[in-house]
């Protein structure tokens, strides 16, 4: 359930005119129900072969096990005042044993559950009267170290911090080459960082991915005390604090109108010394789900020991316009106006329109159809040509074939399409003009004989104003040049399709 629909007493969404919620107070209030819901997944049957597992059927993501281990450890250490699980220490050992029993046959060790298990262990546990599977954990750490670098910077950072955590535990008896692998992987990860400060995720810049990346990076910096890591984190934080709106709301991922807050523990660690991190944390609290995903719950539970000593928030000086050419992000904050706009150039010209206290309006693109083929004009496949001028951004590139659904029919269609001769995808162009009066989006769609163009879901609120709930359908026999005009000071429902 989104916080926008939360009850008035929610600490994350206060009543109008009331004081802004304290981040530590709000996060503690959310941790209790999130952990309670998570612990309901624990298999507590002592005679079950999956006793201590948070995923007895093997159907849940690995982040469920990671968050469950952190919840049990928080109960055991007293940072989470819950009594729903008796003998939490016993079940914590069982959960660690379940992680140590994961299969090594495919070699794809997920670092998150292993990282959670290593986080709650200390060198003193080796001498405690506890039957902990040190050898099995060491084999999984070794398997993780032998993996090639992961394509996602977030996954790769989790893999590295897991290796560094393991090296802090002498009972694992790891070889020196594990430390060498961790060091070389860290250097390779930092080389991925853009000069603008962000790390490419799925081939493009993603603010949400940047927040999630703060979790393992800040932990890795605390463990290794590497000045290069600290410099990379400062650069990433500078980028993240340069692209929000005036109320500290970060851009949504390009093809979704809103995203829940991730990267909680990373922001909390930084908020102990960086006032701008506290400002960013407070501003994005309304985006935090009241029923967060397991990965978000794990980050939230990891943040509990760090919630004391947060520095007061100080907002950065945000200019009227920010343009990051490599990221393709254009943020416009007109002086004296209540609206703001964020343009994702490297996603094909996706435009977010924001007003205080309201959900963002996202102008996506068009879905082109001709016969049995279809393409989308906004995507992350790359190849976009951006031309930035005063008050204008022009995006040119090719539409991408629409992915088929993961069904038997969809797989059959995709297989047949691969056997057909390939044709050049349609070329499209979008021009976005922003000034103090509003936004004008002009598209140029190519001629497709017998083809049509449909507004992508969420892309055309102006169509709902004109034609109810039916998106516009344009004939492409001779091409089309639709223009969307939005007046910033009017109600967003008064947008027009010209």
C-alpha cells in the first residue's frame, strides 16, 4: 500500500500543517510491522527439513531470507522490540544453516542472504557453544569470489561487500586470494562510475539505482576505509542531490510514475555527517511503502542501529535548471512557479511533471503498430542522439521492438520474429520545450503504411481529459506529428493534445 493512501495517523504521511516527521521516528515505526510480516514466513516446525528457512518452497526471492536473518538478529540484539518469535537465537542459527545449505551446483550464489548471515556473525561466535556451519559458509564465500563481475553495479557491490565481511571472520579460514579478488573487484567497480558521479544501471542513469547502491558502498567504505571509495560516494551523493525537485523528491524511474524509497541504510549512514543526505532522506520518506518489499525491509532493518545522531537537514542550492549531458537528465525548476519538470533524454524523452503534494504526471511515448509488429518510442536500449539548446531538448533515435510476454505464445512469436529478415526500426524524434509557462512536447512519428500509433499507458493524461479513458490512436499512413501542451500553473487534467 502506497503512503499516498495511508491513514492520517501514519508517521510517514502527516496531516497537512503538522510537523514534518522525524526520519528516525518514522523508520522505527515502519520497521515493526515490516519485520512482523516478514517473520510470518519463517518455518518454525523443528521436525521440518526446511526448519529455519524463510523460503521453504523455494519460490521467494533471496532478499526474503536476507531480511529475515536481519530481523531475527535485530530481535536478539534488542534493536527491534518484538516478541512474536520465541527462542530467536535458536531460529537465527537455523536460518544461517539454511543459507549454508544452499546448492552450489549452478554456481550462482546470491550474495544477499550470505551477506546477511555474515553480518550477524562475529569472531566471538567461533568459541560460543553454537553449532555454526563455518566450513559450509566458507565454501559459499569461495564460490562467490570465483564468480566473474556481475553486470549490475548494485549486485557487484553486494558481492564485494560480502567478501570483505567474510574476511573479517577468522573462523572461515579464507585464503589470501579472496582478499585479492575483493580488492581488484572494488577497483573495477569504481571504474564504472561516470564522471558525473552516477553508475550505469541497465545501460542508463537511474536515481533509484543510485540510492540502492549507497547501501553496499557505504558499508564497504566503513569496512575498508578506502579514500577512493569515500570519494566515489561523495561524487554519487553530489549527483543525487543535484537532480531532485525543490521538495527533495528524486526522479522516478522513467517508465513508472513513482518508485518506493530504497537505499535506506546508505542514506542513514551518510545522514550522520552530511546534512544534505538528511534532507534527501526526509524528502523521499513519502515514497516509502507501508508494506515494503523484502529488499527494502532488509535495508530498513540494517539502518536501525544507525538512527541516532542524524544531523539536521540543510537543502542544497538548486539552480533553476540542471543539465547532465552524459546522464541525459534535464531538470527545470522555474523561479516563482509551483511546478517542476524532469526530462529523461536517454530513455527517449520521458518527461515527469511534478507539482507540490501531487503524484508526478509522466509523459511517455507511443506504441507503433504495423501488421503483427509493434515498437515503443521510449526505451533504454540506447542509441539516442541528444541535442540541447536554450529551453529545448531534441531526442532522435530508433524505436525498439516491443518485448513479447513471457508465455508460450509470446515465446513462439519471438522465435518466429528472429527467423524473419530484419528491417530497420522506425526512426522517431521528440522535441521538449520548457519555459516558465509550461511544457510543450512535439513528436515526429514515421509513415507506416497501414500502421497506427497508440499512447503508451500513463503517457497521455491529456487523452483521458479529451476522450475519457481511451488513449488516442493515430493513423501513420502519412506519419504523424502530435504535440502535447501542458500549462504548468493549471490543473494537470487540463492538458491538451494538439
